[in-house]
């Protein structure tokens, strides 16, 4: 048979309903979308957990109980950049600040290195020319970036306002003045490190900031936010997720659909071989029919998963989509491979046996 004849026959089979293309289309569409959607939901949930931990400083560690070299602490930021690398800064308790607007109320202050400002602000170019205040202090005193606050110790210029919610993190910065100082200005009491992805080097990095011979034997590492599990491993959570087998499940469904689609028409295919159709032409026709209805279903499934990932993902929707579309693609691969293999097994000599069992 000529190629045009094979293609036209395949299209007629689909159009006339002989191949049950619409039913097969729905099975592939639903299986690919539901299984792929379940995978997408799981990965999005894992990403949300990671984002929540990052925003809550759950993986920020601090070394306490020793004397910290502020310059060494700030240099830890050279290990990475921004939220995907390392941020580090040192701090120590400062003087009590008494605003002239509330002479009977003193507020804690903390001297911090420029690296600490970058850590709490999440910005590598944070302004260190003035004090930083948490949102609650800014609200109570009507402060904004650039505002001047008169205190008993003098006038303070507000260089920045930052959020410090009550989510389990260290509460000392929740209502205080954060005063940037030079990293080489004396020593500090604590060094904080925010590192993502988390690895096992954080403690070693923190201990390297201690000043030798200054009571460093009593120093220890602790979490800034103790409300989260300290043994969290983002990579292990992803690798061991319950939906990691979805693509194999999809492949199995595709194989079943492909085999079913050919076996229900085996009498027709054996009769065509008896009438003179070549095996190559028959396999091409089977592949074209299966490719049309399973291919359209796979494209539709991938489009739905793309829309879902873009709409629901809080961070990297491409990574979610790559994980999710493997399932509909596996269904498609299973359908095509099983259809062609099942068609290959049909022989002209089986015609009368199929006819008796019809």
C-alpha cells in the first residue's frame, strides 16, 4: 500500500469510530493529567515547604557562647550569593535607646555587621548608612526609609525597614533598633549564617569565625528559628517523595491501553493481512492511529499541567512542570510501544482462530 492510502485509511478509521479514538483519547488524557497533576501537587508542596523554611529563617544557624570575629563572619558570604547561596553577619547587644517621643520607654538596640543587614533584608546591596527597624517599630513611631528619629542619644536616620514575624524565630529583632557598625569594630557575640541549599558545612563555617583563646570552648551552634525540624533535607524529601513512581504507573497504563486498542481489533487486522495488506503497512496504520489520539491527549495533558504549574507554583514552575509531564509522556510512550508490539504479534494464520472467538 502507498503511504497516502495508509494515512487516509487511518483517518477514516478514526473518523468513522472504528478505532474508538475518542474513548482512547479520554483514557490517555485523564490518566496523564491526573497522575501528572498528583506529581505536580507533591512537588509544589515540597517547594512550598522549602520557601516557608527560607522565609522563616528555619535554616539559619548561629554560633553563641563565644567571641566572634566580625570580619571573618561577614566573609562567609563569599561562599555564595543571595537566597541561593550564603548570607552571614555578626551581632552583639548595644545600648538601650530612649526615643524622645516616649521618654519613659527604652528600646533595645543591636550592633551588627553589614553582612547581618544583608541577611535580615535579603538584599546584597542593603543600605548601612543608618539604622534598620522592624515593621512593628516603624508602625508605632511612624517611621519609613529616610525618616529621622530623635532619641536621648541623638538623631537616628532610618536606612531600612524589615519584616520580622512571630513564626518561631529569635524574637530579639522583633522590636529593636538594628545599628550597622564596621565588621572590624571590636568583636561580637554571635555569628549567623543563612545557607541554601543546606549542607553539612555550616557548623564548620561558624566555628571558623571564633576568636582563638577567648572562651571559644563554650561556644555552640543553634537554630535561629527552633520551630522547625533541624534535620530537614530538601533533596532527600524530593528524591523520596511518594509520587516518584508516577511515570512508571503512567507507562503501565499506556501499555494496557495500547494492547487493548489493538487486541479488540485483532480479527480486523488478521483479515487485512489475509486480503494482502503488508505487515509494514499495517504497523504504520496502527502507529498513525495510536499516534493521533494518544498524541493529542498527551499535548492536552501537558498544556493543562503547564497551566496548573504556572498558576500554583510559588517559585520554580519549570522544575515542577518537568517533573509532572514525565507521566503523560510515559503514557504516550507506553501506548505507542504496546500498540506496535501487539500489532507485530498478529499473524494471518490466526484469522480463523480469532473468527471462532469473536
